[in-house]
C-alpha cells in the first residue's frame, strides 16, 4: 500500500503565460509557492475476490471491471498511461475543495502517478512527475491546461518557473531570508468564495483570446521579474501587494469569464477594509481569493468578509512525496 501527499499552489504572477499557445512562441514564467494544504492519494493492490477489478473512491465510488469503464478522467487516463494490469483500489482525500483555483486537479494527477510508480517499487524524480502529469492532462484527457500546476505540485517550494519555447521548463528556487519569507506569509490571506468552476472551460476562452491580448500577457510576464525583485530587495513589502492589484486588473482583461459581480464585490469590500491588493487564484470564475494586507488590517478584512471562509496557511517546500509505503506480496 502507498499513500502520497501532494501540495496545492498559490500563483502570484505570470499565470496564463504557461499555456503552450503563448509559451511556445514567447516563453512564459510564473512566481508561485506551494502551501500546507494537501491532496492525499492511497493505492493498494486489490485481491481478485471481488466482482469488480478496480475500486475508485473520491466524491463518488466507482467499482469497475475494466479501465475503460472508469468515469473519473484523470484516474482512467493515468491507469492507461501506467498500463495498470492488476486490480487496484484508489482513495482520494483533500484538505481543500476541488475546482477552486488551487491547482488541485493537477495535484491529483501528480499524486496518483507518484503513488502508482511507488506501488511498482519505482522512485521517480520531480521533473518526470511533472512531465508525465502534463502529458496525461493535455494529450490524453484533452484538458486546456498550462504547465505551472503540475510543476509546482511535483516540486514544491517558492519558485520562479520558466517555460521555454522549446517546451523545456526551468525551476529556480527563490532564495529569501527567512524573515522576509515570514513577512510575506504574514501579509497574505486566503478566502473561499464558495463558487466552483471547471478551469478548463474558462482557460479555453483565455486561449482563444491570446492573439488579441498579447500586450496584457507581456505586461503580466514582466510582473514576474518585478515581484521577484521586490521580495529580494529591502523595498517595503507593500509594493508586492500593489503589484498583485496591478496583476489582477490585467488578468480580468484576458477573458470575460474570469470574474463576475460577486467576485468583484468581494474584492472591492476587501480593498475598502484595508487590503492593498489581491487576485482570484487559478483560471478564474470562482474558487479562492488571495489578499495582501498588513497584519493590523486583517481583523477588519475578516469582519468585512464574514460570510466567506478564511483559510489560514503556511508555505511548504516538500512537493509531492510518499508518506507511507508498505510492500505486499
């Protein structure tokens, strides 16, 4: 039996430049971190004493005889990719809801691939986990996905990730004094809007708009370097929050489906209560809102957004890992 633990991510700048429709021509980059909210995947070989061959447990329970019968697209295509022959039982748990802009779909794929490799007794590096997850999601499932979620889930940590036109990926750890990292962490707040959405559908509209949004995407790409420079300097960290606000204003121009009146009202209320900046995480349309605010203003923001769930978090640096492994005959 194997259990994997895979983190979700927060992307600060550059989201959208990791779609191949953009990065293959212009290159892309994101500044992002993983946090201490995880996806757990457990897998074990299923004894051949049941009517079903595979049992898949998530928000639903699937008991099937063949891989083709599996409804969950990521499970079905990962099983195909890994050429699963023996019966398996897979169980999924998560600290956060799905379809919420935190990269949980890619984290699920990374975690499942990691678990199946481990079940075979194989150790795989983080780059391979990310590459395989991108291939499964993009080529086998046919999702409209970029590359940052898979890379961040597999790698973990606070990173500057670059996506090159030749489709290679570079991951550079952002080295910061511990005090600066803690200062940033203390200025961030995460709220759940309660709205779930299918990221691939919203991403499709962004991808279609890329030819008409080149200036916005170029500006968003420049913010990656600017945000990194602020963190690595002695500049007042409030400048990072102001840059997040600039990024959000740009992101809203990429597609009419990124925001909606409820999200706009949440953001306006947060700003009125003292937030310097922020953004909706992920492709847009719902999920989690990230806010940047001085610690002294955060109680007022929580009060103003009392109808939303506030989710405290910490940065993490481990990436996807096997947390339990027991060899069975």
